[in-house]
């Protein structure tokens, strides 16, 4: 699979997961496998995984799974974003820059 195809498939998986597709485990495994392959091809950085986590949280807010906390004192949205970012870094063995 080419890089563009893998990225497209990942986007499709995120879309299906946020729309409540019931085959979550298989899709998460496929997402992980694609992520590893893409990381090996593109050498993702901490900044890249942060950008991905931001895209995920935006989509989750748009879909109503996470409440929009912009312009409030509630930092739930950002805590979830940080969790996504940390888990991506762990899965892809990316060290967070200090």
C-alpha cells in the first residue's frame, strides 16, 4: 500500500470509529499496523503525533463525543488530546521532546 493509501485508510478508520462502527478491535489493530508502517516510512516525530492528536480531538468534538471546551476553564478536551498524543507516542515508540 502506498503512503497516500495508508493515510486515506487511517482517515477512513477514524471516521468509522467516530461513527460508532462495532468492529473497533480489528480497526484499531489495522490503524496501529498502518501507523507503524507509516512511521517507518516517514519517521514521525513528536510534533507529528501531536498534530494527529489535535485532529482526533477536533473530530471527536465535531461528532459530539467530547464537549467543546474552547473559551472555557474546562480542560477536559486538552486532557483527552494529551492522552491520545501519549498513546500514539507509546505505540510508535516516539520520545517526547523536552
